[in-house]
């Protein structure tokens, strides 16, 4: 039976090992945004042994390219983008201490294996719910690669950001489990 | 010859883009309400509830429904008795697109294919728009618009079959495309299918099929029946809302069929996410 958790970042292995595919989690605290272009640069820094623009230990990375904020708002609409484009980068991020990813859509076997090996979780947020999710973001600050526009790395403060556990640290996959339950053959 | 001011077109296009960015069309909203009621999976039901809550927030607070505010796609029917005064129709549509995306704080999502450099400062904010023109009789301009997101576009496919593939071959192909896509295109989806014509005619027809209101009937009874068959087959895949497992993977299947070459059976499948932002005006 799926459970509901309220977690604050950074996440520990103890936090992530308690979660199972299908659980609902409300995340609060600091999370970081990165899409394909930013991931490419972050992984290059890791490979060169250079410092990242944020502390990767226990970090949660949100795959998002928000709309520009309206005057007075910290951010515009900010729902998840499709995650498979980050598949080649995520295992390296997890290996170096990141504990969570928020996106939408299925991941590669390599990412699922890395979640098992490094206590990482892949969370799904509702795609296309950008107005609702944007309101859970209380502040946003570009901390790297401003030239990438919507794809720049942002530091976000979030409050009760709603996500579902897709891939847990035990090799489970909600997309497979859910589909098998409702497929009519 | 009727003359329409360049700026009148700019303003009309700007307004339809702003409206579409924040207000989910009624046909889509109504179809999602029914899907939520009928969905058997609690997880998927909750996802659709969030989608509807999102639509309410977006409309009330004038926030973009989704951060992917799409590439601007237009189907334009130009009457042969219309003249645009003060510029080209294409330029007016692009100018209205740029104004709408800028004024409503929508995202600029066009980029150069390889450097991936955003084109907002060079070509224009979210330009160029994708425009399909047709010339018809009359003194009006009819503009259909949709904001087309990338996630659902990325899973779309086209293929030219041998004629022997028939209806069954097409149904299997559509199932394969949607099955492989899983949750990536943000289900519950609408599936546009272009059949016949040539390679590009099928693709354009599959795009245009997505502009039809959800819940409307296909005028061709044979295609209407085929739409129902494919819809049931897709919903039996079990993908569910956002791929989390469920009975409502698609809201609708729309087919546009064209005569084709005796040697070919072209098919294109264009997928639309649940945020089906489309509208239509006549000037």
C-alpha cells in the first residue's frame, strides 16, 4: 500500500531507502534545476574534477525549464520535462552523491541500476501541471549558465512539492507495475 | 477585394496566443473531467485531478498551463478576395506570435538545431511560427492555432506502408507508437492520425487532426468507427495518466484520410499531450 512522506532536502540514504515505488512524497527545502544542456556541463566538471556550482551531496535535481516569471513572482510555470534526455548523465550525478531526480517519463536500465547502487530515487511530477507546481516554488535564483535561458541552473526553495516515487532503491518501477495492473491483453 | 489591416491580424493572433497559454479549451477540460470520473486507477485519478486543478489555477491567475508553451502552429485559410494592407500575412502572424509570447510571459522554445542556441534574440521571441497556408474562396481569413509542446511531438512518427498493410496494419502501428511512448507524451493524450496522401501530406494531416475538438464526430462514418476501435485499443494498453498505470491513456483519436498513390499507404501519428491548447478565429 502506497504511503505518504514529507521530506526535507538534502536527502540521506536513510530517507531514500524508506521509499517504495508508488509512494507520494511532498518535498520541502532547496532543490536544483538542470536540463540536458546544463547536465552536459555539470558532468564535464565532474569528469575534470572541478567544483560544481552547488553541493551535490544529497541533492535533488529537477528537470525543468520554467517560463519567465511575471513581475513580482519568483518563477513562472514550472512542470517537469521528459527525463530520458538526462539518462546518460544521471548515473554520474548519482555516483557523486545526488540522491533524487524529479521529471516525467521512463528511465533507462542504467539509471534504475544507479538508483539501486547509490540509493537514488527517481520521482515523477505531473507533466503539464506547471501553474500548480510553480506555486510550490517560493524562491528561485540562477546560480550557473545564465546564457542557457530557461535551461540555466537554478536554486529553488520549495514547499510541499508533490511527487510520486517512480524508481526506488530496490529496482522497482511504477511505470511497469502500474501498466501491468491495467493492461487488457 | 476586402482589405484587412496588417495590425488587425497581429492583434488577433496575439490575443489568441495569450488566451491559449492560460485557458484550457472547454472540449479538453470536459473530456478530462469524464476521464477522471471513469479512471479505475487511484494514482491516475489523482494525476487527472491535479491536471484539472492546474487548469483552474492557470485560468484564474493567468499563469501558463505548462512551462512548455510550445512552438506556435497555425493552419490558415486565406480567402481569394482578401488583401492584407501594410505587409505580408506571414509577417503579421509571426509578429502577433512574438507579441503574444512576450506579453503573456510564455517561454521562448525555438532554438538552432545543433548549437541549441535560443533564437529569441536573433530570429525573434519563439519565432519562426510554423504556418500552413491554404487558399479558399471568399473574403475572410480563418486561423486555427495550437501551442505544440515538445514531449508529445518527440514520440510522433510517420511511415509509408505497402497497401496490403490495410486498416489492421495501421491499427497495429498506432498501438506500437503509443505503447513505446508510455508516459512521455503526458497522457491522457489525443492521437492525430493522417492516412494517405504523400509522406508529408500524411504528416500535416495528422497534425491538423489534433485541431479538431475532442468529442466531435468524424464526418466519415468509416473513419469514425476506426477512431473508436483505435481509442479502445490504446486504452487497453494500461499506460494511464502520466504513465502511472490506468484505463484512460487517450481522450480521443482523430483521423484525417486522403487519397493516395496506388503503390503506397502513408500513415503519420502525431501525439498531443493532455494540455491540448488549440483555438480558432475568423477575421
